[in-house]
C-alpha cells in the first residue's frame, strides 16, 4: 500500500485532543511540536479568559489540519498552492489565485472535519 493509500485509509479521528494527536502522529509526526505548542497556548488563553472558545478553536484548526494530512487530494493542493505563494511575486495574479486555493483547501477540510 502506497503512502497516499495509507493516508486515505486512516479514518477521520474524533474531535478530541488525544484522537487528533494520535492521527497526527501517524500522518505527520514532524508537526507534533507545533500542535502541542498551539494546544498549550489555547489552554492558557482559555484559563486566562475563563472561556472554552480557545480550546474549541484549537480543535477546529487541528481537526482541519489532520483532514488535510489524511487526504492526498487536499495535501497535494495545499503543497502546490504553498509553493506558488512562496515563489511567485505578490503582484502576479497567480499569487492571488494560489492564496484563494489555500483558503479553499482549508475551508473544505474544516467543513469535512466538522461532521
């Protein structure tokens, strides 16, 4: 089974910190430190503001990130768009198209992972 097939075979995890962390461990272990840092920041904000909003936001963001990592189609689209954004001049209309594509990928992932 190819890496892309393995990614696609991984079921969408529950929207819990432990389930998202386990999925990311399998899909993109190089991003675990980033995830953990953002989780700690979200929990600190939640305590400081006496609100669950930052934790809900963190779960939403990382559920979408895991969705991108587990779906080869979204991952390829994001990588291509990120490459274009990083290499094109901001005045180039293709740069704006790449930014729009990045937003579309994240929106699709967020909607898919909200189910």
